[in-house]
C-alpha cells in the first residue's frame, strides 16, 4: 500500500479553462475527502464520499466544482471555468470510516490559474 | 458549527528544547476527537497525535504529548527535545460524527540549531 496518491502534482491553467484532478485513496478505505488549502492557511473541507455516495458538500463548493467517485475507489474533482481565486492546493484524504480514525492525506495538487 | 483556533502563527525553539503549541476549539457535540497534524515543506499532512474527548488521560507519542483541558476546550501540543526534523506547519483538527475534520489556521514551527 503506497498511501493516498494524487495527480497531477502541479497544474497551471488559464482562466476560463476546465481542470480535473484525480485521487486514489488507500485501497481498504471507504471514505474519501477533498480539502482546499490556500497559502498559510489550514485545509478547508470541500466534500466527502462514503464509497460512491457523496454525503456532504461545503458551501465553498460552487456550481463550477464537481466531484465524483464512480466505483467507490478513485475520485475526481473537476473545476469548470476556472477563476484566479481557485488557485490553491487541493488535498485528498481517505479514512477507514471508523469513528475517530485519522485522515490520511495525499501530497496534493497545486493549481495555479493565470 | 465547529471551530478551531490556533493563536500562534509562528513559534521558534532551540534544538533539544521544549515547545508548546496552543489550540482552542468549540463544538456542540458531546462525542468528538482531536488531532495534531504536521505539514513539512513537502506538503503532505502527517498525523502526529490523537485524543478522544471521552478519555481523561492525555495522549503521548514518544516526544509528542498533549494537554487536553476539556472544560476549557483547549488542546495544546508539547514537543520535547525538539529536533530539526520537527520544523513544519502544525495544524490542530477537530472531528465528530461525520468524521469531517475542521482545521485551525496552523502554527509555523522553526527549530534553531
């Protein structure tokens, strides 16, 4: 088991373009989370999945953002019509789903919108 | 709503000394848990230590220990015998029934050789 994997590590895009990020969680984990982190701040919750079901979405997740976990394994986060304010580190985490079990984070995808 | 506050944006300590990072939180849930995470410059968040709210005993992991004051809603992290590899951003995080963690703003810890 290699931990949580995120791709790409870095993404530079022009304003108005669409981007998609991928997250592969730890294989036996049924919960998967997406967070956004801006420079010098703590991670902010975006959304999470239990298997393939998306159970909660933050108000931070505007209509331009969509996340999927089609088979309860990997997940994708798509941002449509990117804006400069979307520039951030996007973190994925997974957990076993047991109460008080920690989140295991990936290395993140750094998005820069020019 | 759950909130986590870290009032120390930056801290520094001499190598081999002890440092304490502060965290206060607020929650209406009776059953919750707390974590400290470390984020080195490579950016991957790493779990340092966890504490269940129902446990009165403070958690300890080698050189890392917490001072959990439930009534005061305080959860500080003590790092003993600081090492250069401890330099990182440290985040306090609060979790509850949904297991969705709420993070503080972080404290940047610098270790002076």
